[in-house]
C-alpha cells in the first residue's frame, strides 16, 4: 500500500541541496507529488509531498534522515500524511494575485493576512522581499489567493484598499488567468 509523507528540509543555501534530498526519494522508489522550494535570506527551504511504494519504504525514509542531516548539514523531517491530503482531487489554483508595496515596518504581513482570513479567502502562496532604494527600505509582498466568487473578490478588494490607505501601503488585487496543463 502506497504511503505519503510531507518531507521538509532546510539549511545554508548552496548548489546541490535539491539533488541531495530528492536523491533519497528516488532511491526509495518514491515520487514527488507536490513541491515548494525557495531561498530565504542565506537559507534554502523545501517542502515535498512524496509518495512511497509501501510502508517499508516509509521506515527506510525515517532511518535515512539522520545520516542525510549529518552528511549535508540539513535540518530534515518527515511527517506521514493521509493519501487524501497528498493528492488534491481538483486543482487548487490561485484565482487572484495581491501585491503590497510600501515602507517596511512590523505588522504588514499580519494585518494583510488577517484581512484576507476574515474574508475566508485561502492563501496559496506568499512571498516577501525588502528592497533597499535610495537608503530606504521598500517592502514588497506578493500573495496568490483563491477567492470563490466575484462578490467576495470585490469585498476583499475594498477591505484591502481601506487597510492600504490606513497603513500607507499600495495594495492591489488582480485576477489570474487559469493555466490549463
């Protein structure tokens, strides 16, 4: 019976990290079902949903983590997950992109994401950067979200605009054309 795991790994960014972790999945005859990987500061982080051919491969995965951590200086963990969580039946694509620009200060992520959550909208991806321009820090945040209806999108946009004015941030909401593969 196939088993599924959420495998996470992070460590100092350097070439070969993805290869080192995915080699383990390959050697266990596993499949990467879903993945997200990024560099944050000088660190690299990855999360993989993997499918393994049987429970024995899951046990071997667990045994393989300490040597992988030691040999490559990574923090690695694996969490078993239900098959229903590993494979989404319908694609859960983002429907909108929210962009936020302004002077950096504490609380931006919280205030924006709280407004989104209050509207019962799901965030599917979030990225932030601080750009230095003319001695000032410009904060940039991009969020991909799933908004179930046009009415909800309009209500969210009004609330985000109001929050943006209060925080002196430029906040925009744009529809995303679905990508069919």
